[in-house]
């Protein structure tokens, strides 16, 4: 079964980790929710896994269809099948999947039958314990896919932000870059969208050029890279943008700015790719793609998201007439490492704490969030007493009495923000993201019912990624430095 194969991959990953010279190795394994081994797969990193089921170095991810989610709403029965007994099921999605799955329910003896909520209970308990499995929504992924003409997408990458067609003969490749969003905040609290647009175009030109000089470990990877020329431009430091502008992370203005930033990056990326296509021609597999007919990524969503800032009608015309140099252009990656280089917070996530811990060779040192210090200094409130109270409250300011309520709102940590609001903001910008978003959710003390409702909300919002990691709070804290 799947677990036997995963143990082989797990051992390979462990060997690679032991031999590493640069970054540690990691991998994610994706399994459809109808697979006969899915129950063992869900618990493969938990304390409930038997010794022969335990997987240490791989991350499990569930590939979930709309039909399963629809049945979950009513807690209907779900059948698990051996892939050998249901040929072709992994190669269809949407209504075609639902029809074929329904036929197999009538004609094939399942490996097991289980209530959908019972399966969700297993999923949510595993997430509460380990942070995984990740959750991916296959019909949203394939129904809103720039590479739909190449075939059905059945997997994602390590961090759940890339979805490109791959097969036994094709290894999907994507070159990524993140834009430092805080660099475009103006001194008066405005935002320089023109500069962001210009820098994004430079980023697209840069990552496109990297495709031609990169080292590819296999010929299948090289061929795929040159045939699709997929790239992914995303953001780092979105939380820093809001703090720099003195905005609460989920306020109306922050949500508007969130959409405007991603609309700008999206438009700039497509415009740059058209210009590259004018110089070097469109990517090889451009004919027959959704965008070749003028159906851009945001046109595949039901929401009307164009702000009027950019002329998308003209852009569509150019795409149809000239083509695109790259099949994919935008993705939202975690940026956990690269954001540190520029002093930004990860990707599009809120701050987890107003205490930042920096680990260097000489040891660890702590710093209070510079944006919070700036605001407190402006109010004449930055004192040693306040600093110690922030440390005492583990980086939260909500219970520091001397800090005004408006500043408490701006400097909320992710633990003080409703995860449904995080999902809503992800859904707001999603039409401007060709690929996916690495969406980590933070729930202090999750329950099974709460986690089910959260992931159901993500599916209803049309998101492609339902969950990257689930983060929970430890029941107790170590005493912080300086206290």
C-alpha cells in the first residue's frame, strides 16, 4: 500500500538529510480523499500511528474533491477505493469526477465505507496534534488552472503554493521570487503602486532569465521548464505594510490594500510576460491554454475583482494577440527564509508575536517589534516598564493597560485574529494568484468542530489551498528574557 511506498521515500529523505550540505531536504505526499489507505495516511505522523505506519520526514497532504465536501455538509457516507479497482478516477475532476465516482459506488466493492464527519474527525485530530495533513481542493485547483489544457493536476509542491501539470514523463518546475511589499509604503501612509508595478515587471524578467541558466537534475525537468516557463511572483512582509500604515490587519482599508497590492503584482506580471513574448515568442504550450482565449486567472473566479486601476481589457487583447512567455506568473510562497534577509515578516501572515527572536551563531537575542516601538515612541509610551510587560505577556499587547486601544488593534498577534478573517483575506486576493497560497492558520486551542468549520469555510470561499500548517499554542510558556 501507500504507507509501504512512503516508508521508502521517508528513508530516502532521512538519508538525504544526513548527507545535506546546504538546506535540509523535505517532501510532501499528496493522496486523494477516496483512496483506500487514506485513514492510515492521515495518522501517519501522529502518536496513534503504529510503528510500521509512522512517517517522520514526509508531510502528508489530502487531495479533496467537491463531492466529498458536499457530502460532508450533510454527513453522508463516503466510500474508499483501491485505485486498481477504479481506473481513471484520478484523471478527472469536477462533474466528471462526481459522475464517475457515483458509477463506481454502484459497481465496485469499496475497501471501506465511512461517514464523512468521522473521516473529518480523524483529519482534524491529526492536524491538532501534528499540524498536518495539509488540505488541497482538487476541483478549485483544476477548474481555475492556467495549464488546464495540459492535463489534470494531481499534486502540489512542498509548501502548497505550486500547482502545475506533471506526469511520469513531465517534472513540473517553477522559479519563484518574492517582492518586499513594505518598501513601497510612502511616508504619508500611502502606497506607491507605480513603483510596485515596475519592480514586479523586473522580477518577472529576472526569474524568466533564470530558467535559461538554471541547473536541472533531469531532462524531464529541463524540458518542462522550457515548455511552460512557469514562474511565481509573490509577496513578503504584508503584515509590515499594514503596521507601517498603522492599520489593523483585518480592517476594511487593510483588506482593500491587500487586494490592490496583489492586483498590481498580477497585472504587472502579465504585462511583463506579454512583453517577453513579443521579444522571444510565447511559451511552447501556449496554444490551447485558457489564457490564449483571453480567459485570465481572475476571469475564472465568480467574484468581480477588477478595481479599475488597470486596463484588463487591453491586457486580454494583448495576451490573445501576442501570447505569454510564461504559463504561470503569480504564487504566494511562505518566504520563511528570504523575508529574514530584508527584515520582513513571513509572506502574507500576521505577526505571531510582538517579540522577535533572532538566532545567530553567537546565540539568541530578542527584539520588540520595531513597528510597535515606533508607535509607542510617537505616543511617549515606550518605557522599560512597558517593555517588560510586553515580555511578560509573551508578545501580546492586549493586556498592557497603558497602551491605547487603537494601537492594540494595529499590533494584534495572529493568535488574536479570527482564522476565518485570514481565510477571507486569502479569498480576496486569490483571483490574482495563478497558482496557490501557502496558507498557515493559527488556532490557539482548536476543537474538531472548529477545524471542520474553518476548512469548510475555505472550500466555500473557492480557495485552492484549504490548509498548509495548523499552528496551535502551547499550554504553558517559558519565562521570557528580561523578566
